[in-house]
């Protein structure tokens, strides 16, 4: 992966974390690594434990960023989340899988949040 793509991804994750915090979510972890994969953002509110996948693109030339979270990627996220949930200290929270897409082309970035984007 090129340095430019890594930088774009990091920028998107930063924007997504700020977006969630502005809406009252508490960020618990970012880029949480498990033996079977990485979770971009783990956040919580009073009822939910959010597992958030962030996709960032500069343009819509290859489709919307959220379209990159297909069935294969969802299975990877679910496996990593199972590892995290096995040790998480939040039994009172309902897990939820969200996708945040960031379109960071020219001008102000556009953020789209798909709550409960997929499930088990």
C-alpha cells in the first residue's frame, strides 16, 4: 500500500472518530488488532458497542466508499469482533456494526454514516 493511500486512510479514520465524538459516542479503541484482523474504530454510547469500519476515497470513480465493505470484508470484521467481544468488559452493551464512508476529494470532506450496516 502506498504512503498516499495510508495517509488518506488515516485522515478518514480521524474524521470518522471526530464525527462520532461530536454525536456523543465515546471512542474506546482505534485500529484495534486481533489475531484475525483489525477493527478501525470501537466506540460506545449508553446502549451500543459500535464496531465501525471506515472507508475513505478521493472520488466516486470506483463507487461509493461504503461499497467496498462487501460480504468478504464483513466476515473479516465479524471474526475480529468476536475476538474483541470475547474479552470486552461491556456485557450490558448491544454490539452494532456500522460503516462510515469519507469522500475526501476537493473541498470539504463528505461523511456518511450507515448505522447497523450489517450483522451476524
